[in-house]
């Protein structure tokens, strides 16, 4: 009887540990499995997007791809993943300057920077980065960054994540290849 009870308690403790560990490492496991099945890139509407490890594709369809990057550290006690959304519009942007003026207004007071990336001689991507999440949620002392990017074509990208993931985001943007 005592031996059986000890076995049941031991099994419950093991299941609890595996459950907590599984939740903590779920994103990392998802990344390994995704890369094993798909390699290091994904195509969306004829545009090739690099997916470096430990990033992984969380959701995808013909026009939108969502990438996640798991983190063990938490944001205020909540498990957090940096996210990138890559979307392709049915129509090309006809006035990139108008889009830029709209982003300037959106980021008013939180704008940290503007970057322009050329992936080819004719393909240009403009990005605005700031602390929109903190402003919207009134969070202080947070290292969350929001970035919105638009190409002079159909491509739109957004990033919400930690400052330490920002260089990886821009590397992904620089590696985008049009017309695959």
C-alpha cells in the first residue's frame, strides 16, 4: 500500500515537472521541429523570408506569415515571445511618402528611429521603430519595441519584441528576396 502511494506521488511529481518544463520549452521545441521540417526560410506570395534559428513560423497562409522567437525570461511574470508578422497586400503601395507621414503621426512622442533598407536596387523597405506598446498600455521600465515596415511594393512587416531581438529582426528584413 505504502509502495503504491509512493509510486503514484512520484508519477504525479514527474508529470508536474514535465508539464512546467514543457510549457517553458514549448517555443524552443517548436523552433527545432519547424526548422527540421522546413529549413531556414518560407515563401509568402512570391517573397522569400529568412527564418533563422531560434525563430519559427507560428502561423502561415498565402498572404501572411507570423514568426515567433521564444524566450525563457518573462515580461512581468508572463512568458513572452517576440513576434514578426510578414504580410503581402493584394495591391502595391502607390505613395510610400504618405505611409511615412502616417507612421510619423502614429509614433509621435515614442519614435526611436527610422531605417531604410534596400534589398535590391528597386526594392526599398522603410521602417519606423518606437515604444507604441508602452504608450498604449502605459507600461514603464519595459524594453519592448514596436517596428512597422512598408516596402515600395506589396510587403508589410511588423515586429513587437524585446530590444535584444531587434538586430535579428533587421537581419531578417535585409535577407528578404522578392520574386521567388
